[in-house]
C-alpha cells in the first residue's frame, strides 16, 4: 500500500493535501485490494510512518478526521533531499543536464534515473553527440538516446525535458505532424489561401469533384485550397499546414464546414482555439443553405452526449444573422442535427460559380 500512497502524494499538484482525497485516490487505484491490504488502518499506519520519516507533516490546525486511528484532515508534503551518493551521481551528469529539481526530490530522481543516465551517456559520447548538428525527427532522436521511439513525444517525455531544461532544438530534433489530405488549386506564386476544410469524406469528394470543373466560388468567395478534415483529427493535423509551400498565414482565411451538431461545432471551436494565428470561421453560406433545405426535417441525434463548449457555440454563431442563429440554437437544444451530406453533388454543381 505504501508505494500506491507515495505515488498519489507525488502526483498531488500542491504542497498541502486533504487526507480524505488521498484515501479516496488510493482506494480507486487499489480497488478491492485496499481492504485486502488492511484498509483504513493500514492506510493510517503508512501516513504516520511518512510523518516519522519527515516526508509528511500534519497541519494541526485542520483538526482530526474523527476516525480510529485518527489522522489530521490536512497534511503538507515535505521536501527531502537526496543522500550524498545520489547527489554525487546527479552532479556528475553532463553540464547541459539541469539537476536542481532532482536534488530536492528523491522520488523524481528514482523515477527518471534511467532517462538521466541515457541522456548523460549520449552527451558524453563524442560520436553520438556529433549527430546533434544533423536534424532528426523527434521519434528518431528518442530511439537513438533512450531506445524508446515514443518517449520524447509523450507527455512524460515532454515533462522530463522541462525538468532537465532542454528543448527539442537542444536535442537537434524536429517535431512532425500528422498529415492531412488536401488539394491545392493556387496559381504559381499565389500566397493567399482561401481554404475550405470539410469534415466528412463524402462531402469532401463531392466538393472536390465540383472544384475540378472549375466551379470553386461559393457565395462570392473564390476557394483555392481544399482540405479533408477527417472528423476531429483536423484539430491536431491542421498543424501540418505549415509544411505547405508558399502559404502565408497573414494572407489566408480558413472556412470550416462540418455537420450542424455539437461535435461539428466543437471541432470548429477547437480549431480556432488551437490555431489563433489563423483566421478560422464557419462557412456560413453552406450552413445556411443546409438549414434552409433540411431544417424542417432535421433528425434526432443518435449520440446524446456530444461535447460542446458554450464559448465555441457563441463563436460559431457570430457569422449568422439573429434569425439563423436562433434556428441553429433551437435545433441543438431540441437534440437534432443536420449532416453536411444534406448538400449533395447536384447542389454544389448548381450553387458553385465558375472561377475565371
């Protein structure tokens, strides 16, 4: 039980914690094993042991929890320094590795020791460290140093780099992005992008088929770049747009078209939040036409619990006039939706104007 308690204490975000929270956290991790290992009595025994070792100290003003054996309601984590041998090992690491935080946190040192030694070996090996001047992809560098291609890009890997004061650039590696599928209709040298992002596959291919005929103008906007969003994947993969040659963010505008439902609107909102440098807005004309043609027979959503932040909805509705915004809000409140597939190929063939 002690190991589970220590892990929960390490992960608690502040120095002072509620003992009731800690007990609940340990119960959740152990499940039925909590009782099998002695339950509350064993839990209290470990807490008292940690206090004797000066790993925890009670906040006496918080009062007793009234149980047997009694514990205080709140405890404060105490900083414990490494023993002399641990300090010597840390201080012998390559000077590029910051060790300050590990000197006051033996638990973190124990957790990261193998990674620290692997990084130290890499920096001290002349042949290996020479490769820092040659760019590696993050996963490639991660495998080279740690024999684990996933580590550096993981949340644990990023936290480790922060601990030791290093960045991807310091390790001579570059981040890679999940690519998206796109069709580029720009003229040579054209840096301004009028970009249409389409959530679903069928509608993407329908619009692509229409664009191929030269009809790429929607409600006065001449589109020259088409992206298949692949549902929510676009929220992470849109970063790949920096790999598109000659496309300038300050001269481009992104129009999003997805299902008229909480999920589709939330994808739009997530894009605006994650990529604030890009001007992202709903493709209002297509949503209005979808509502005009099918709003009267909008089906009920199959998935009842779709996420949607209120601020994302407010941002989405800004491009619509009050009556249209009201109809969209009403549709969502009633648990209904409109798939973008409500606008088929004949619609686009008729509505899109030819670019000359």
